[in-house]
């Protein structure tokens, strides 16, 4: 199965919505460290995708600061 950038962005958006709904009524903190690790990895992936999109656009990169911020947040979540 091949997914294009737009389809992948819809999956990320849907996943974020599912996580928001699930976290609005947490049943326990079981697995919380794994949740933070998964969110951190997702933010790293989003940062990389954003950098790739900017690099391939040919336009001056407007997102360098956003990429750095996403990576900082990803690091802070798991306190690397």
C-alpha cells in the first residue's frame, strides 16, 4: 500500500484526534511512559516531514524554527 503526503497527513490528524479524545477521560496512568515515548517519536517524525517538504519545495525554508521547536518538545516529553 502506498500512501501520499496528503493521505498521511489525514492519518496523523485522525490519530491526534483519537489521542485527544482518549486523554480527555484517562482511565489510568498505565503505559503513560510509553504514550509519552510514542508522542515524542511522532513529533520527531512530523519535524522530519516538515523539513523534507520545505527542502523539496524550492522556496526559502520558513519552517526551520518550527522544526527546531517540534524537536525540542519531543525531547522535553521524554526528558532526553
